């Protein structure tokens, strides 16, 4: 029987097949073949003995969070408590775009900002939208719902950014655990302990354990450059890395404030 892994806790996998849920374990051959079933995987199961027999080919997957076959990634980004981390946002965008997954940014906790801070966030939203990335506030539930329709979505972002809160707003029946920010640490406390897919209208959405670091060491400098859509301009040299090359259009556009300074600085950190 073919199904989809919708939840994993330790070595126990919940597989949805024919509108039923089966608690399955993976066959030992996966360990020997160095294959790990992931939430989102299409699988063949033995529904009598509750074993996963086969993994179907994946179209993509992420290591952190560990999930497969994603259509879009909703990046939940807190603007305060925890404070806005544009470097982490750009790093997440880098990994997501490299894996050919559609990124969607959702800014949370805008109500905690003063008037001037809100103006700066509006400028940020307009900038990311201008470079082709759908960007919303967490109050824009209708727009978010439309942007994720008929897709498998993963929510990601730093701990305490409001991923579970947004899921509860989208589907009140979920009643997922949320937790306040730790004043001592200045960041969120983990509330999500595992990856799980939830049904939301025509979509499947995965809430994931929060994290504050992501590895881009496996990407080449060229691959990193290709994940910055605003860098797709004609420089004097076709292989321009936009660092020290003469007559670099990207550096010129950054100086003219047409490319966001924080984006360019993130790029420099990543390639270095």
C-alpha cells in the first residue's frame, strides 16, 4: 500500500494511506543502505505488519528541518522578542532557493514595534516582494492561505518566532503548544519536538522544531550567488562574484541603495 509519512517520533513513523493512519517502523535495509525515511516521503508499506518497505523517489529534501517533497517554505521571522535576524533570514532563503523550494516570508510580532520600526519593516516587506519573494505579516491570514493552497508547506525559522502560533491561527482545532520568550536567554523556548504534517484546507503544513543555526558549507560560492535573485544583473565579467571586481553592477546598486545593504553583507559573509 502506498502512503505518505506525516509524522515521525524517534524511529516510529505515522503513515497516512487510504485515509487511514498506520504506525510503522522502517525495515533494517534502510539502515544498511544509509537511507532515512523523512516526513513527506511517499512510501510503500506492509499495512499488516506495519513496516515501511520502500521509499519512492524524492523531488527534494531538507536536512534542517528534516522533511521531503516540499513545495514551499514559510519562513516565520520575528521582528522583536526574539529580535529580527536578517542574516538568519537570508541564510534560510539561500538554502531554500538552492533546493528549488518556493520561499514565503511571514513577519511576526509587528505589533510590538513603535511607529518608526514599523515603517522600516514595511520597507523590508516591499524589498523582498520586489525581488520576487512573497512576503506577508502574520495578520494576513487570507493572503497566506491563498499563497499555500494545494501544496506541502514547511514552516521554519528561529525558536520563538511564532510558528505554532501561526498554525493555531490558521487552524484553531490544532491547539498546538506555545511558549513565551525566555527573558534570560532572549529567545524562544522549544515547543515543537518533532516534525509533523497537519491538514489545512487543501494544504499539508509541517510545524518543525525551531533552530537558530543552519549549515551552508555544502554550497559552492557560485551556488550561493545564484540564490540571490537581485544579483542577476549584467556585470563587466560573466563570472563576477560581486566582491572586488571592477565595474561590478551589484556593488554599484548596493551603494545606490537599490540592493538592500543587509542582503549584500549577508552574501559577503556566506561566500567568505
